[in-house]
C-alpha cells in the first residue's frame, strides 16, 4: 500500500512518518509516534477522547487524515506537565476529582487548555461550551467544569 | 464533596477510623491527568495482529454454509478462526459459580440467535486488512422466525430461541421457570384494600457506553504462557472464563488489567479475551481484538429490557397493604448475567417499603435480541423506576402528598421485609425528609418528626402466614432452610425497641399472626458477612462470637451446586 511522508512537530519535537493512505492522525500519533495520551473512543468524531491541539486549535484526531497535519504543530496531553511540574489544569483536575476512569481526561484537558489559552477567565457557559465535544461517562461533568473554572480563577494554582 | 449527616446517622461510622469517611487522593489520578495511565490498548507489541469478526446480519437463522476461501486469499490474512477451532465452544459466564447451563458459543456454528452474533474471526496484519477479509467471507443463512418480546416468547408456539432452554425461560434450581416470592396473602389483602391499582411499566435496554470500548491484547509469553492486557471488569473472572473456553490450566494465563476505561457492567462478559488468546496460540503472535464503537453499541451486551406489572392494594390513610408484581427480564439470546439480575430483583421487592403482603414472579426470558448483561444495579434500578412511578400514582389516587406517602410506607429498623430478613440501617424516611428540605417541598410536622429508628419492629417484624399457590399455607415465622431467623445478626445500631409509641399505626397484616418461632438449632449457620459492629482497634478487640465470613451457601442464591 502506498505511503505518504508526513512531517509535523509534536509536543515540541519534529517528526517524520510514513502514513498509510486513509490513516487517521490519531492512529499515527498512537502507533507511529508512540504517544498514547490521545485515546480511541469512537473513531467517528463524537466522543472527544482523541482531541489534540493543532496550532493551538482543538481537533478530533480520529477524523483527520494524517496528511492534514503536515507542517503543523501538534500538542497532546502528555505535554502538559513540564520538567516535573504539572500544569494548573492537571492540578485542578486532581483536586476536583475530575477524572474517574481517566479515559476521557486527555481529551478534556486539551479542550480546556485551548479555552484557557484564549480566554483566561471564562464564564461557566464558556467552559461548558468548550468541552461540549467531549463525552465523559463517569463524572457527570460537574467536577470537570469546576476544575476548569478553578484552574482559571485560582492564581496560586496557575503559578503552580 | 460528600456530606456525612452525623445528625441523622450518629452510629453509622466510628470516628476513630483513619481512612474511611475522609477524602483521599486516588492512587491512579496522577497517571490519568498526565495521559500516562496505561490502558490495555496503549500496549504496542512487535508483530501484533488484529482480529475482527464476521457477524450475523440476521436475528435468527440457520447457517447453511460458511465459505472463507476468498477471505483466506485476502492480503494480510494470517489465520481464520471458526467455531471448530475453539476448544470448548459453549460457555455461560456464571458456570464458574455453578449457576446456569453452558449455552453460548464463542463462534456460532450451526445457527445464529441474535443480530451481530460472531460467526468467523479473521486475524490479519492490520485492522483494515482484517475488515477487508471479513467482507469476503460468504455465509449462507436460512432465516428463521424470531421473537423480540418477552411475553410473546412465553406464548405457546413461540419460536424457541436457545436450545439449552427450549421454553425460552432460564431454569432456576434445576426445575423452576421463574423466581417466586410469596409473603402473606395478597389476594385477601386486595379484598380489604380501599383501592387497588394495577399498572404496566416498560424499560428499554440501556447500553453502558464506556468511552473505552471492550477489548484485549494477548501475546505468547515465556514458559508456554500467554500474557493478556485487558479492560475486563472482573480480571480473574475473565481469566477463568478464558481458561475454561480454551481448555487451558489457568496458570498458563497471565492477565494484566484493573485499568478500565469505564465499565458500568459492560466489561464483565469476557468475549474478547478467549478469542485473542486463541489467536495468539494459533499464530504465535500478539493478537489484538478490540471492538469499534459500532460493535460496542450494537453487539456488546446492554442491560436488558424489563417489563413490570404492579398491582397494589392501598388504604385511604396511605398504607399499602398488598403489592403483587410480575417482572419479565429480557435476557436476549444467551444467558450472561440476567438470570442473576432476576434474583436480585426478587430479593429487593417490594422496594424500600414495609408491606405486609407481597407476591412476585420474575422471569428471565430468552428472545432474539442482543444478550443482556450487568449494568449499574441491573435487576434493581429498573424495578425501582417502576415502583416509584407507581408510588406517585398511588399517592395521587388517594390524594396524599407523594413525599409523605413514602414516609408512611418507608421501611424502618427492626421491620421484617418480604425477604424475611430484619431491616437495619434503614434511611428512607431521612432521605425523603432531606430531599423535601432541599427542594423546599412542604412536609407536615408529623412527617418531619418521623425517624427510621422508631416505629419499626413489633408487629412489623412478624413473618405472616403465607398463602401458597397450591392453596397451602406456610405458617407464620417460616423461613427457608439454612437461613437465619431475623434478628440474629449483630445490629449495627442500638436495637429498636418494639414500638407502641409510633405515630404511625402498624400496617394491618391480613392473617392474624402468631409470634415467630425460632427455627431448629441445626439450621443456624454463620451470619453472612454483612452488618457487623465496626471492628475496634486490635488492642481492644473482643473475641468474635461469629466468624467474620459466612461459608458460601450456593443453595439459596444460585440453586444446586454442581461441582
Ligand atoms: S475517538 Fe475521536 S471523537 Fe471519539
Ligand atoms: S472519567 Fe471516565 S469517561 Fe470521563
């Protein structure tokens, strides 16, 4: 099967891979790059478990062809903590019990990060809107919404 | 954050416990928020193959022929599995507990009984190649009549779904086609009731829909063992099921799991693990069998549909004096766990209320729908939906506030419910009071003064004469052989003194009961491991008068033990 060369930057590192025709970006990130933070939940753009940031914008990587990431910069949840320091969002998710099984969490965190990067002090409605592409079957969403609001509003957490 | 109402339940929890009752960080949280928790599908093994199934497009059909020749020549295909390749191609999950007959093949051979039933498994280099080969398998079917409704399935002449249970009902205790509950005399009480209300309720199947779909990765390990990464909810349950189906000693299997991306009951069926291990055995390579979302929603087992008929006799003052229920659980085509759900249902009836006359028949019925399984309180939550709808209708019927109506009928400490056990740690009265308070729902002073700790016991603790279907009568106080008389458990709260000070009149038990006589001494067995007095710290520990754990009594729960 013919392969297509694709180059992108992922979590600050340049990568070049050969993608199969029709291979999704999610598949390439998980299999070729080996970053398993983004998850497969549906493969059809309905659950948000595969959400990554591409040039800062949230995208569902399961319904993107790998070629479409060529020349772009991708960020996944495994890049949130830096040098042993966790991100304020991760800290808030931990204290608010915003993850139960943890399967939706990498996608949720990317949706939340995309929001906070643009809107540092969002309203509750903006938070709900930002995670409306992401399904969580465990938490009932309230702890997640509260965690994101807390990360935004709590300066000490932000400088954590 | 949880709210602990010590004002309501002062004796519920010792204050000197170190962990219980205090918030604590989960040990897996850091992995979850950094995306590093290893779920089963995050394991990538060299040379990993992918397994996909050919599934029945029919609800019921005879398989005339299976032609895999084109699939065999399809690019990337390494191995094709058929029913004949599965060492023990008939299983039922609870056979590990000697409950139920083996009735479900891993891969269908002669007949399919639900839409989506696996017939052939393809193992290929990639998922895509596996799917391509799936589309090249030719199965010739002769469609058969199917049945989708529980009551239709019980009618004479209905198509027989499952050859192990030809009458379309699960068999309890080797002979009964349903689970029966009899307590008091409902028919007599209906005659005495001011009103009788009969209603029908229907629950749809519910898909657990975990965000992580079901699956497993199996690989040959050293020393002839197989390593299995899985999201199974019951890891050792799944291991033993796999060992049984593959006819392997269980020490040949090394299961790694416990990290479940949402389960809710939908990951107990252990359908992926046996085929993945079989694939690894036959190819010598790691084999990954993961359901995609469509399979997860359409062929992995949901909680089954339920139909409830409830007939209640109620008095003008609010007391329910009789409740009769007929419950049909839609088991689908094969027994997974619904048979057990029906048992839970009957143990739970008549809900959290003290009703002196109760009768119930619960059926676990086979239909040509997707086999049903565990899901969040299955057997109880659906029944509670029906009961609580009925409670609202009854309150409306007699013109009583629905909250107060529940308080009037709530079970209380010291009561004996239809399961013939003493109720303890009851809390419905307080739940209703707090719910009313939070909803600013006006409750009368009398209702607010009620408590689960008072008003129970006494006449409400008497097991009544029970009318049997054959016209015979079980005398007051009768309990099944091998069960404890009520009240023999160590109470976890101060014993309720038999009231007369109760503001609520005791419900009228239709027959005039005589005091419960304790069963003969040899029938006494250790108490089941349940409400114990909180264990004091070792230094002050008292010699225990009862063993901590009861010996297993399959006879009362699961019927006859077969091994
Ligand atoms: S896996 Fe991409 S949206 Fe569900
Ligand atoms: S924590 Fe389980 S799906 Fe969100």
